[in-house]
C-alpha cells in the first residue's frame, strides 16, 4: 500500500526466525521491516538509523531484557513508538512497561491482523481521525447552515453555538486544517444571523422581562435555588470565560468533580464587566442599580473603579432573597498574591454557606494579548487561546485550591460575566471627546456610525441602561466588528485587528456557560 511505503519497522526478537509469516505479511502490505535478535542490536540500529518509525520489542531476550532495552530506547529517542511483545501476562510486567511509556503491547503468539491493527493505531490513527472528523462535519455542515437561516429562538441559538464549538474542539483534536477555515466561515455566518436576532429581540426581552435567563437573573435562577445547607458551595466567576474555554477546563475539573448540570445565560449589553458583572451580583439591570444604589454605580467616564461594590450588591441581593441568614464571603482575585491567598485559605472559606470567588486571569490574558507581542504569538488563534487557557488552569493556584475544596465535599458553580470575540473588521465611528473608548461598544452624544455594523439604542432606558447625558446613545458592534476613529485609522486597525475584545454582540460574548458540579 502506498501509504506505508515510507514506514520502517524495527523488530527485535531472539526467535525472529519463527516470525517469518508475520514479516512476509507486513512486507506485502508495504512496510519495510528490519530485524535484530537482541536488545543491544536494537539500540545500535535505532542510534544509527533515523528512518525507523516504530519498534516491536520482545520482552524476554538474552543479554538485556525488553524492559531494559525500552528504558534505553526512550533515553535515545523519547517519542519513538514502541510496541512490547511478551509471553508474560503478569500484571507487574505490564505496569512497568506501561509506566515506561510503551505505545501498545501484544501477547504472543501474535497474528498478522493484530500487528496490522496496532500499526494502524500508531501510524495512521491521526490521519484516520482527521478524515473521519472531516467527513462527519461535512455531513452536518449543511444541516447547521439550514438551521442558522431558519429563524431560531434563543434556546435553539444556544444549541447551534454549542454544536459549532463541539466541532471546533473535535477539529482541534484531529488537527484538520482543511476544516478550520470552513468552520470559521460557518461561525461567521452564524454570528451574522445571531446579531440580527439580538437586534430584533433584545429590547423586548428587557422591557417585558422575558426571553432567556440574563445576567440579572443568574443568581436567583441558577445558584440560589441549588444551595444546600448541608454542603458548602463555591461560586467561581471566571471573568471573560467563553463556552469553548469552559469545555477545555471541564475535563480537568472532572477528575475531582462530577458535572450535575450544564446550562447557559445571556449576558446583558454591553457584554462588559462593568455592566454584566454588576448586574449579576445586584440581581438588577444597570439602570435599576443606579436608581437604588446611586453611590455604588459609576458610568463609563466617571472617575474611579467600576466594580468596587460587587460585595455590597451581593449582600443586598442575598438579604432580599433569603429569610434566614446566609453565611457568605466574596473574594476577588486580581493578582498572584490574591490567588495564593485563596489557595491557602480555601478550607476556611468552606465554613460559609456560599463563597463567591471572582477570578480575573482570563480577562487579563485577553487584554495582555493585545499589548504584548509574546502573548500574541502564544495565543495566535482560537485553538492556541483555548490551549493557553487550559495550561493556565492546570497549573494555577485556583485549581490547587479547588482540589483541596473537593476533598471537603463541596458544591461548585462555574460561570462568567461575558465572553470575548476575536475582532477582524474595523468600523468607523465619529464622536466627541466624551465618547467612551471601548472597541465593541460606545456611549456618546452625536455619534456618527455605519448603521449596518451596529445595534444603536438612542433611548438607553429602553435597555435599562443609565443615561450619562440627556442625548447619550449606546451603540454595540455586531459580529467581529471593532470601532475605530478616523484619526490614525490604519495604525489602530493594525494594532487591534485579530485581538480578543468584548462589549458587543456575538455568540461568543453573549451566550455564557453556567455549570453546577459536586465533589466526587
């Protein structure tokens, strides 16, 4: 077979003469087989022949054993696939072989089809997975395309988004570069239609208090009803966590936690921390926060921090919701020292009924990527951004803290305040000096913009947003647009293009995960 023309096998066995039928079978299939009768010759052959693709290694040979040969082979060429062949089915032998990172093992006598299957798994596995993934996605592509254009409701949009992300993750794993561009195009088409859907429905949802669970409904709908007086709960809010990022950290969590429910909510507009996270902890829309707690609300251009009173807002919400006292704590992590404190104090927090941990790393990562060239390289695309998120979480003080908490039998909620999108299409905006600087939404007077690119809300009260000035207008970028002023347009276009931003309308920013887990 042509696919095997360049595949070279080294087979080490002191009874190699008895394996002629297997060797002839492999040669007929197009594999080249080099044979040796002991471990020393195997090591020498691997050292001198860089074309060897896989080693079949007998466990019991004179001189040095197969396990000893394996150890030395891995020192020479750590990534060379090795298949251990043994007469010995003893558990300790298998454990030692597996611990030494064999790729597979076979029990003698081996038949040709066993060998061929092993080679297919080792040599062709990635190709076969890639081809199967591409074939399966091509079959579903048209179905997703038809649904995107069929007038979906908010639940169906969540389903479409989850399916697209599911395919993104499968294509990542299969490393199917041919499909990446096709999927990206389909996600772009989905965002175009989703933006139209939000433009058409958002104000009705807000004014009539209907539609999906939104930021202001999140705690009362998904967290408070599931609190258990016998089990301490942790609510982890990972700022700027997208659904795909949740799906890459979920398998890590599953080692210590069992997923009981995975659901969603829609972030309010603007999909930014100042608005969405205050709404989560207040259980109110921003206009209502300004009305009832004016000293705790700041508009975009007001001086001072915009999220300094989340703890106060949460205390008020808990007081309005529960008849009996709820012991709770609120912890915000914005640097490494805060993270280490959470790790050190996590067991003490479990004296509470509810501990809220707001963790800002992912948000800082997306902003730092805009500013730092090295992070642009490390998180150059969606796949790399997900990989960086997973790597951070696995090695973070947060994960160390959650492992400690799991040992105490906690309930864990994981959610976010909004997502983020990689922006690619500039849209010109003209405004006065009071216009906000955000790339995905603007608040200002006398704004000039391309109506095709935005949802514009000229009466902010209809969206339950504060009105900084009598003539203030909000505009929200649709799809992958980002706002630029005409001054130094090309410079800022090059600077911000392909960066992760939030505040506007896209599947990635609006549809947010909320998961409930229990310690195993």
